[in-house]
């Protein structure tokens, strides 16, 4: 069935070039049919502040996502239905977080594609990768991967970036000119830097009841830590393999602190994770960005979440690098790791426990400022969504 679906996709794709596309219609989508990341925040901004003569449409292969967006009073369609297919085929601009498969690759012919991507950082991605499964698909061109992932090889017309430092590597990763990289920052970071009142209004208007309930729960604790590890190519469950959760829970309980475990969407979760008083597992599909301002300490590793996190003031960072030597064999970095991160580094679970227990993990303000300048520069203060929409509208003239 899967093979048949790919064959049908290849048959349909050439015909998608034949449809007239309207420059007054923008199609948005996100990976796995979710409603999240940069595309979500740009879409919401556009529906409230964009030109009234332009139709902004969310397309998803998940019916629940469609229902959720429609409940907000916004246009959303199941991309496998007649109206979803029609809007995908007739929208001039496709705006997504990863690849055209965020909407549907086989319907993308002739569309102008704006890839918002989903993280600035150090890791080699796409055609920059020289080892591991990513390299197998892109630079080494494994035939099976190439056949099953045609969306990975379609070059975006424009790619969102932040600074020349990031543009240099992103342009080469996607095989496009640096001039096609838009150094405008990330729409999703607007929720991190918003005022408390603006954030509350956003959550009340656009987020599900579960998000409000979690925010209220977090206020019961003296401090909230959140562990957001990057995706490993092996997709292993790092929560149970790299941590003694019972031991960590006891430390947190004694300090009236909470730890949120936020898995990457690709991580396979173990069935043996049990309920703990001061450790909770967040839904992998949950948009965590409205939650982050209500937390205090980020525990991460090689994830690009670090650089978004640093945009918020008075936040701390623990770099939990227990598998550094192993990880660099799976993935390689475009720039030296140690020179381009900041935070309290720990290399083992015992060290992590000691640091959490002591509370000694304050980051150096000067290093924070250096990271922001390097990865965000002037875009840290940009109205990213407005700039992107203005750029597209200018191109549509």
C-alpha cells in the first residue's frame, strides 16, 4: 500500500503544474499534520493582521487539526478532501516548516515554496550532512530514501534564516543561493518575547484548554525545569535510558520543583514510564512554546531550542551531554560545539542530579548576549511575521 501511494504521488505530481495558482491565496502546513511551529505563528498573525483580500488557508492530513483550527474561526481543510486538494493546487504560495510534504508534495508543482524551517543551530543538516542516516538520504543519495522522500530534494524558493552566520550553512544545506535566504527571524519566538498580557490573550484565544490547565499547574511549584533533548537518529527513548527518574523525582520533590519531559516528535517512548509526583511527560505533539515562558530552567543537549530559549530574560540552562562522544559519531556539527553554546555543562546523570540539587546553574549574561548576537543578531527584535508577509506580498506584485 505504501509503495502504491508513492507511485500515485509520482503520477499526480506533473499534473499539479497545470493548475492556475492565485497569488491571493496562501497555503500553510506543518509536519505530521500538526498545528505548530513557525507556520502556525505566521498563519495566526496573517489571519489577524494580513491583507483582507488574501485568503490564508491551513491544510492538514489530520482531521482533528482541521477541526481545531476551524474552531478558532479560521480557514482549514483536510488536504485529502476535494476542497483541500483544490486549495493546495490553486495556492500560489506554500508556507511550511520542513518540506512540501507538510502539505502534500504531489500537489506542489508550480507553487512558490517558502520554507520557514524549524531551528537555527550547529548541526549539519540535509546536503551538509556527511555522516549518519541524514547523509545517506541526501549527499549519498540512498535510492530507497530518494524514492520515498521526493520532497526532501525539492529546493525551496525561499528559506527563512536569522543572521549571515546561519545563512551560510542553510543555503548550502538546501542548495540555494544565499540571496534566497530571508534573514527575518522566527515567527514562533514572538510568544517567548511577548508581554505577560499579550501571552495570556494569545493562549486564551488560540491554545487548547490543556495548555491553560498546565500553565496553572506550573504555578504551584517553586521552580519548573523542562528537558528538551534533540532527536537522535536511532530514535531511542532517552528518558528511561539516560536517567533514573525515581532518584531525580525525589530530589525535585524535596525542593518543590517540577520537571517536564518534552520528547522530540520522532522519539519512541517506552511503555514502562510510570507516574511520578514531580516529573511529568508532555505530549510530543503539544506546542510547547506558549508553555516555555512559565518555566525557569532548560535542560537540553544539541538542540536548537537553546537559541530560542536564550531570547527570554532571566532563564537558565543546563547542557546534559552524557552521550557527546557517541552523538558526534551519528551527527556532525557545522561549527565547533563548545564555542557556540552556553549553559552549565554536565556529562553524567550524577552530575545532573548534583547541579539540580544545588541550584548552581546560572548562565553568564555576557555569553547569553554573545549567543543572541551570533544566532539572531538584529532579527531578535524584528517583527518576523510582518516582514515575511510584506516580502511575499511584494513578490506577488
